[in-house]
């Protein structure tokens, strides 16, 4: 029995290594990722256009900016993975890190914006001033981008392993911050909505919407945090190389493609037409 189990493990390991080292499978998997990201980008753009056609008079609301950022983030990801082998050859190497990491920063901003949106709804419902929320949001994002740019400059100046590890740990920390933000504000909004009568279909849908999106985004950023920690200290978990295509597929499916798809589906409802009911966007 032991020999059979050992043989099975060895066979699985050989299969994994064979696929990872195959240029054909690398191209197939990276093209699949490019197609999936491109599809999400197109869906976000279509939804943005639909919202703009429905309520053009309100300008750039949080909802519109959220879909615009989704379109840009997934569009850049799609292009990067479509030309992934070429990206690996770009010199200096720091440009590779920027092309692979910048969309992750923009993804953080995109979904932090959603957490901000819910925080504003929560505090407005409780009659608490929200003047400090947006400055805090901008400050946190500015700090995240400035620190990451400094780490990129350090990698360019002295590309040692410890700087690369610090960059990945920083990403893990930013992801944990986003996960806690969703848990705090999404959880608070969900509990607040639960206290209201949910007899109406609209209120029930809003309660489910907040609950589902909070769970999805919290899980997504927590998984990203854990996987980035492994990525930082274990070479076998490195997603920034060509010969780990299966790991790339699993990682991006779990932390970006699946969460983005689910959130866009859940938030697909358009604002009501003007004149039918009052629509008060949070800007």
C-alpha cells in the first residue's frame, strides 16, 4: 500500500512539473487568464455605460468610479497575461514588478472604494458626520502607493531578495487591511440592516447583497494575504515567474477573477430612472 501511495504522489508531482515546465501549457493558461480578465473588463465597461445612460445627470458617482476602476484593472491584467512571456523579458527587471504589481494596487483601491461607500451609508443612516471618511480613504491609498513606489525604487537601486520579500509582505499587509475594512463596515451595515423589518423584497435583497459581497471581499483579501505570505518566503509559491502557470491560475481565480465576477453580478442592478423615484448618489 505504501509503495502504491508513493507511486501516486510521484505521478502527481511529475504531472505538476511537466505542466509547469511546458511552454504550451504556460501559453494556454496565461491566455485563459487573459481571456477571463478581458471578459470581466468588458462586463464592467458595459455596466458603466448602462449606468451612465440611466443617470447621466449625476456625474461620477461612487458606483460609476467602481465600475471604471474594474474595467481598467482587469483590462491591464488581460493585456499583461496576453503578453506574459514577453513581460518576463522586459529590462530593467523592475518594470516587470511594476506591470505585475500595479494592477494589484489598483484592485486594492477599487474594493477599498466599495468599503468606503458602505461606511458612508452606515454613518449617514446613524446620523454621524462622514466628512472625515474620504480624506482617510485618500490618505490610506496615498500611503500604500508611496510606500510601494519607494520599495520599487529600492529594488531598482539594489535588487536584493530582502527588498522583494518586504514588497510582498507589504502587499499582504495591505490585503489584510482591506479584509478588515470589509469585515468592519460591511459587517456593521449588515447588522444594521438586520435590525430593520425585512418584509419588503427590496430590503431583503439589499441585506443579502451586503452579506454576500462582504463575505466574498473579506475572503478574497484574506486569501490574498495568506498566499502573498507564502509567496514571499517559499520559492515554490512564487507567482511572478513563467514556470508556475498552474499556481498563477489558482491564485488569480481565487483572489481576483472569481471575486470580481461575483461582485459585479451581485451589484448588477441599475439605479432607478429619474422621475420614477428619487435617486441620491453618494459621491
